[in-house]
C-alpha cells in the first residue's frame, strides 16, 4: 500500500486524455490571440448566437435551469461534452465505448477538461447546458495536439480556437457517493464515524476486544474505487503496528483496522480526507490519476491471526 503522492506539476487531463499546456512564450502568440478573437466573433455573428465574453477571454452561452445547484470544490460532477473546431469537425467527446458521460472532481485545480470548460463550469448549475468558445490559450494551446481514442488519432492544429457543447448533468458530495455505494452493495454498516469513515463487517468475531493502538497486525486487503476498479491488492500480507504513525499507511485504513478484531472481515469506506485527499494518487509516470482528488475509496480487508 503506497503512501500519499505529491501534487502533480502538470495539468492531468484524465478524462480527455491530454495535457493542456498554454505557454505564452513567443511573439506569434499575441497575433494569434487576435486572430482567435476575430474567428470566434465571426462564427458567433454568422450563427446568430448571443454569447457573453468572460474577462479571461472565452465566450459562453448558458441555458439556465432555475432548480439547479452549483458544484462545490471536489464534488463529483457528471458531464456530457463534444468539442469541435470552428469548421465543424468534432475533435473530442465524453463518449467512450458505451459510456456517454464523464465524471471527475469539480474545480479541483487539476484540469480534467479544457481550462475554458472548467471556468465555465464554475458559472453553471446542474441541468444547465453551455456553448463555449475557447481561444487557444484556454484550449489545446499553441502547439499541435494529437489525441488518441476518438475514434482513432485526431490532430488539432496549433493555436486552434475550440467550440464546446457541454451539459452539467449532476453533482454528488462525498457523503452522497458513500451512501450510494452502501445502498448499491447492500452493506450492513457496523460503525460510521463523524467524518464518514465506514466499517461494514462481513465476518464478526464476538469474543475479545478490538485491536486498538500499538498492536502488531497482519492484514489481507484489496483496494477498490467506488466503481469496482481495483487500484491496490496486497500480493503479500500487510504487516504493521496500529496507531504507530506509519506514514506509508493511509490514515483511514489504520483507523479502521484498529476498530476490528483478529479474524474479522469487513468492507471499509474511506472519505478522501482520510485517504488521498485533495491531491489524489498519481500513476508512476505522474501523468494520470489512479485515484482522483477528493475521491472516496474502499477496501475489502481481513485481519489475519
């Protein structure tokens, strides 16, 4: 079980599978900014679309939903989107195989979507749709981008303005995600702490005391995301001393094991504050997330004799 990862120094675009790096580092950029503005404004005029220009340089139109609510930082948002060049060519989509939506933590500081999309999402409520026009520096940048996966390799020319059609379908707090997992898995919760660390024992030992602190333990475990994806599985039995301040252990994992007895089995659910927090857990290349920021996780555990 790995320790907490350092914050990634790039914009990790997990959903769209790209990195948006927008360095304003040559004399051509200022000219291209003006060209982008002219091209977007011409497209808008020719299409008779009424848009608002944001001070940061993107243009947007939001179809309002009076009953919607805004997403807070770290809440899981579900969105649909399609991206186009101004000539109408679709260059990316949230659709993948049979999945038509994308889910990621909102406003986390990591760009899971284009910067202009993240900025527009900050203005939206659930149930609302937006048309977004992004200049290159809030889109794919000042270089040629090659994206893989839709439906094959797609090349986006450098300095391209982008049109995005996006819908903010819903949002969920961590507590809502945890509650939905408990209901879906039909778990019987044996303990839930005030900060929503959940223990659902699947094999209970009636005799004896819980482990508590400063006890050497051996634990068999499998770590999973809420959708069932396995992110960690101990090939060997994990051995450690409970409550010892071992910084290679997730805080919530240690806390949950202390509340168990030898030979007991359980499904434990860790809110992000007791797991990988606002930074998530990166893959070994540092270019993607194994566990997203603000993402609750679950473990199937067994305390060995």
